[in-house]
C-alpha cells in the first residue's frame, strides 16, 4: 500500500478471482474509509470503501471462478447467475422495457470491430470498449463499469477494467467472473491465449449490512487472503 496525495493506494496481487475477493475483504477493514451514503444506492447506510485500489489477477481463468464460502454465510453469487449475467449483460444488446440502459447494448456492438482490430494489429493500444456515455451524468444510477481496455502482450489477451463504484461483497465476484468469460471468448475469437485481469476503482466498498457476514467469513479462515481455497 502507498499514499498518493493523501489517498491510500491499495494494491492487490492475486492468483485468481476468489483470491482477489478474499484479499480485498481482508484489507478493507484496516485500509478503508467509512462514510454515510447521501446519494445513490442505499442512502443513509454506511460504506467502508477503499480510496483507490488496483488489482492484478495473474490466473483469472482458474476454476472455480467464484468464491466458495462456508455454510451459514451468504454466498456472494453462483455460476447460474454468472452465466446469465455474461450472456444477458455482456454478450447481448437486448434491453427490456423499463431499463435505462444495459452494459450489453453498449459492449456487444463493439466486439466484432474489436476482434478484427486485434487480429489485424495485435500491438494496438486502441482496443478499448467504452461503456460510459456523456449523457449518463443525468441518470439516477449511472453505469458502475465505465470501460474495458485490453491489449495483447506476450501472446495473451489482458483486460484492464475500471469501476467508478463497486459492491465488493456481491458485485465484485459476478462482475469479474463475467468479464473473465468475455475475455476467454474474445481470446478464442482472436486466436491468442487468455491473460491477466486487471481492475481499478475509487469506489470499491462494503455496506454496513454486509460487515458482520464478512467478519464471520474472515474469522473462519486461517489465512485472510486464502481462507477456503481448494486445490490452490
């Protein structure tokens, strides 16, 4: 961890997605900032939030993609939801009536162009999917995922994603698992190997109603970063 102009920069070097989740949970209580939400999701509740976090996952394709938690602790997600999330909100441009937007309607139209660009010019720095739009400033709940940048380096496809706000307990696992499935799909289309998954946020947080679940989870593991990993 370092300090950047008064902000705490937290860096996480993780093996896979569950490892990254556990490490973030273990560190947020000592390195997070507590404040009361005044606008957005769950106003009036407290958040424990990193000022600035950078996460590098070296082997994001390692299965399982989502964390396994002990009985009695609410699981953050399951693979049924991850598969639905990936197909519905990353690999489809379908939007139901009443939805202001979906990630998929913004991401999906760019994928074919991106694949062709990376096949043609694998060293390009222009392979960036824009998720956010200027008019999002007027939305009550603007997109949390803002961009998916990517590059091919050393024969592998690497993702660099930015979230403006991010629920660590129940949003982080399905979001990263879905993005990993998207990355594997694109790598296959391009004809390269799967690479690292890198994530950044100035708003990775835990809500106060999640704190006791996380404390119980961490108390049941001998290692805060890898308490319940199997075959690691």
